[in-house]
C-alpha cells in the first residue's frame, strides 16, 4: 500500500490510498480509500508508517535542545534510597535538598553556590534536580538545609545506631582534623594539623562506626582538643542516647589511655581494644623475654598474660608483611651507609691531602665531636642508622 496524489483538472489533487496486485501475470492498481479530506500532517504520518518508519513525526520536526547526564545520578541516588537514607531525612523540601547535597557531594563536589547551579532547572549540570523535582534552587536554601540537618542529627544518628549497633557489638572510633580559612569559626583553634597546615586554624572531628565501617555518628570538637579528651562524649553517646549497655570500643593507643580506661570506660562498663605504647611494649618484652614463633597460630596471633595487666587479654600479632618491609628498609639503609663509608675510606687512602685524625674522620662519618679520642654514639639522621 502507498499514498499517492492524482491530478484532478482544476480541482485540488486527489489523495488516494492505493495498493498494487497481480492479476494473470499483470500488475494492476486499485484504490482503497480517498484521503483528500485528511489534514496534510495526518496524510504524511500515514505515508511514513506505510514506509516502515518508527516515528510518526518527520525526523526534521524533532530537535534536541538539551541533554543532562543521568547515569551517575541514578547510581548514587538509587543506592541512597536502597540504604533508606531518604527515610532518615525530614519529609520536606529542605529534606530533599539535604539528600540532593549528599548525592551531589559524591557525583560532583562543589561549593554551595555551584551546587545550587547544578541542581537548578535552568542551569542544571546533571539530572539530579529533575529527579528530585527541585525546580529552581537558591544557595540560601542549601544553607537552610544544613541547619535542618544539624537539628535532626541526634535523631538520624539514633536511627542509624538502631539499624547497625546492638549490645555486645564492636564499635570503631577515631579522630581526624581539617584546617580552616578565615577567623570566624567558633571551634577553630591552633592545634595539631594532620594536613601539615600549622599556620591555619584547625577543627577536630570524631567518627563512630559499626564493625563493618558503616558511619553511625560524627561530632566536631575544638581544633586543639586532645584525642583522649573526646572519648567521654562518645561513651555518653553510646550509653545514654543509643541505649547500649555493653560494647567493645576500638581506638588507637593515643585515644584509649590508662586514664580514660580508669575514668570513662571502666565506670561505664564498656570493653575496649587498643594497642600498648612503645615503652609499655619494651617493658613487657623485657619481663617476658623473646617470644617463640611456635606460639603464634595460623593467623600469626598469640595470647599472653602479664601480672601488670590483671583482667586484660594481651594479644601479640606477628605481621610478616611489616617485618619484610622493615628488613628491606634496613638493607637499603645499610647499603647507603656502606656506600658513603666507602667514600670516607677512599679519602683515607688518597695520596693528595688524605683525611687524617680521629676527630675529622668521626665528623666526616657523621658522629659528634670526639671525646677522649672516641666518637660519640649518636643517631646518624642522614642515613637513618642508629649506632
């Protein structure tokens, strides 16, 4: 079948729907319908369908004005919804904006002004604003959403704790810091900078996680806060807000000190897992003597006891990878030292202006000023060799 136009003398052409067929070996044509009264667009649509076109409209009648990236938005937003993160946020426009900022922080981190432009309908950089039906977004709305998150933080953290923590579970806690630009943050202090920005104000924040690393709660402290001083707040949070009576808190040796165990953890009835400081390890090794490798199990761990730690389990870990790395570094340092010492030995044997004298040789080798004809036994920082 096909559509054709047939001249009609002084009248407009007739638009006919026809088909071809064979009759006794001859090709003949017959009219199936008169389409003269049809609108031109309808006739053209039928002509395209009869030609096998997939679209009813002409190809040149469609124009792509804009296309927004969507794949990464679908992946991150879908995961957030799978984790029911959206259920933890307030059911309001500000709650949607908070969710949008969380997703945007993953897919395209930017300042609040730039994020507002990414989400707004007219200036969108991706489909996140359209997927959440945000329309026009102003940066002031984003700051308002952050204020809302601050107010809702205890409720959100309690809900996360209810999902991921239970009595008798293991909880991870650690601190980090970040430097600030400006002078108006009420928590900004000059303190230890993990970023190496000693001339900048710092803030410290601590993160509580479940055993699988899932974040549960975060808290911000003054920039000069010492690690152990933040532990009491976490104990109160676990006991009072989350309603846990017994957990195993894991922290590093700078966090869980003897004072914190005595003043915070033991009174709260919480267990802990941490590492001994270097002096304590040296004292324990001196009292216990060298450990036999046969004590270690398949996981390279062994349990020992000491009267200095009553009621506590001491676990000794044998790290083969760390031992191999330290052995490699030692060999590299020895090789570098021998190379430099060979230069000194050559200077002793040269015929012109040879190196002479214990003082000069000792200083050249990196020792301190000689005393009573002997070189001082000091750490040689250039080569890392302790003599």
